[in-house]
């Protein structure tokens, strides 16, 4: 699975991107459910599903920040141009 990294760095995780893509699919599915509940005025279901959506999205964004962008910064920190592109795409401060 992951490639070990020395000196306390972040290890490569080959399942990270597929897992994140699956998160995106789940979030989109949940968003579609929320829309359907809203169309049919099932407001308690909308409220419940929005809370679920928020929790899933928060978890996903934290994982993205900690695992993906931190790993990319670790890997490409020596390359100013690539690092600037990563920070731009991620909306991170330099």
C-alpha cells in the first residue's frame, strides 16, 4: 500500500485518491437526495441530510488537507513552481 517515508514524513497512500473519488460520489449522491427532499418539502429529512452532508464534507476536506496537500508539499517543497501551483489549486497560503 503506502511507501514508507523516513524522518517522520507522510507516507504515500495509493488508496487515497480512489477513496477521495468515492467520497465525491457519495457527497454528490447525498446532495441529490437533499434536493429531492427539498422538492417534496420533507424539511426534517433535509435538515438531517444537510447535517450528514456537512459532516462528510468536513471529514473529506480535512483528509484532503492533511493527507493529500501535506504530502504534495512534502514531495515538491523543493520545486518552487510546482509548490506554487499546488498552493494555488488548493487555495493554500504560500
